[in-house]
């Protein structure tokens, strides 16, 4: 999950959240309402000739169970989409990310056990093998 740590650090550097407080890579803690979670997802097969990998990941944004909270979760997901979509030639951590592409716009992913809305946006990264 090193590449998720790269993405999390990049998001933190760009003001999206704080790692361990509002930005997570393993699971969403129950006690944080406004939170962002990065999860590894199926991507595409690595390039068979070069050292290029194409991992997939998704971003889940959660907020409080109100209309304003739902809008805030959507807006956070959309801000992340705008930041990462079409990012080209960005070094994150020790890896060069040739390109990151969103697979679509943020979509409603449902609610957690407390009724807090969750919005999701998914990505495919093209990066150098670590």
C-alpha cells in the first residue's frame, strides 16, 4: 500500500486533509465524521515490457448526517477528483506518477451505520514500479 501513502501525502500537501486525523488509508474510524479514506482497487495489468504499473484506487469521503454534511462530502470528493484527475508527471513519495485519471465523477456510495453519507470517486494511476 505504499502508493496509497504517496497519494495521501500528496492530498495532505494540497490541503485536502491531515493524515491520521481526517485522511486515512486503512479504514474510516468511527469517531471522525468528516473523513477521507483511500482504498486500493483493481487497476489494470502492469505493462509487460516496461516498469509501468497501473494500480487502481478509490477515495471515500464521509461527513455528518445532514444535507449540509452530504454536500460537504460530495464537495470534498469533487475537490479530490479535480486535484488528481489528469495529474501528469508528479513525483509522490519515491515514485513518478506519469498520469492519474478519474474513472468518473463522485457518486453516492450509501451511508454508514450512523447514517453518515459517503461519496466515492475512483482512479487509475500510471506509475513507475517501485
